[in-house]
């Protein structure tokens, strides 16, 4: 349904919802149609995001100016969404919620922190991202329509649609590695995670959600080991791979090289990697699966 109604506008949301969902029999199917339509039809406006970020930083110590800017920006945001079908995370989450409500689905906007390779977050920062929680069959699930939709070019502002289904009803344990909600209840994880653990977690990329269901270990980005010592990485796979698909790119800051890990084991849907570091130094370690960048750690090797 999402692809059939590709050219629909946002001028009549009840009609759009009816077209997307009326022929579907389950809530999961209805929500998927809504979610995918938003991701395939609404472009991420990085320029708009950057202007908002810059203004919010400028006014962060002046609550009156910050509130005034937020009010003006909200109007600009939704005008841009309706007119040009372009927005930022708040607009994506809002549209998913509104279409879901019209389909009699219980959906929430979740505000919090999103962490990527290009976004640095400190403990005193304000929330920088929004996503959704959806209730299906009496169970809450998490999804991120902004990051599902595609890839913005940070230099040019151009946007490329590239749908990523991995962010749809994602595993909360994996989701929590690069999403931290303001309200703890929306973690939806078995154990409570702290903001400190969120900041210390490794860097994930869009392809992480295509290939991995969960990161079993390690849960932190930075590691210190000794020469000739191995470090183990273990993941639950969402998509099966072969041993030869598993590559590490090790970057010393002076040079980088792709290597096959010392040991690779794939049992059922579990991938275990052991790699021995023989030379002292500080390394960025990037995991690739089928030539796709998945996750980044740092490893300091000492004597």
C-alpha cells in the first residue's frame, strides 16, 4: 500500500490513512503501511535540522529567546512538512503518530537522545532526537522513521531515500545502544540503562539494524588490552552471513588495513569474533559484514 500511494499529499490525513489501511486485516499490517509510507515519501531536511540545532545552542542559556525560537520553528517545521514533504525527526514522529491515531492505533512520540558517528553528545546536552513507540497486540514496540527513511548528505544537504526496515519494531536492546529516551519507561529493556552507559556504547550505523538483532558483547566502545591479547565480539544476527563476509578495518590514525579476524564462529544466528592485537598503539576498529560498515570500537594496546 505504501508504494501504491506514493504521490499522495498531506492535505487530507484521514483520507490518506483510509487508503493505506482499509484493505489490511491486522494492526501490524496497518502500522507497517503507515510507517513505510512516511519513510518512502517524507525527505529528511538536514539544513532545517542544522538551523534548529544552531539556534537552540545559541539560546540555551536564555529561556525566553529559546521558547520564542521553538514556537517559530514549530510553525516553520509543519509548514515545510505539509508543503514540501520535508521535515526533521520531530515531523516524522508526529506524522507517524497522527496517521496511526486515525487508524485507531495507539502510538506515542518519544523524545530523547540519538547517537551517530557524526553527533557528539555530552551529559549536559538537551535531547536531540524523536522517534515512536507503537502498541500492537497489547505490546509496545519501538521504531525510528527518520533513520528508516534514508541518508542525508551532511555537506550538501541532499537527501537520498534508502528504506531501512531494521528500525521497524526494532529489538529494544539494540535500539538502546543509540537511542536514550527522556522517560525511562520507554527503554522497554529488561534492565534499566543509564545515560552514562549510553554515552559509553559503541557507534552504530544504519546497516547495524539490517544485519544485527542484538549486540551481546562488548557493550562499550573503548577498550584497553595488552599485546598478544585477544578481544571478543559477539552478536545475534538478524541476517545470516558467511565467515568470509566478516572483516575488520583497523585504523591507527596513520594507516588503515582490512583484515580477517583471528577467529570467526557462526553458530545458528550467533556471530562470535576473536581478534588478537600484536602491536602496541591506539586503534579504531570497524566491523564490516558483506562490505557494509556495522559498528565501531576503539582499542588501546599496551605493553
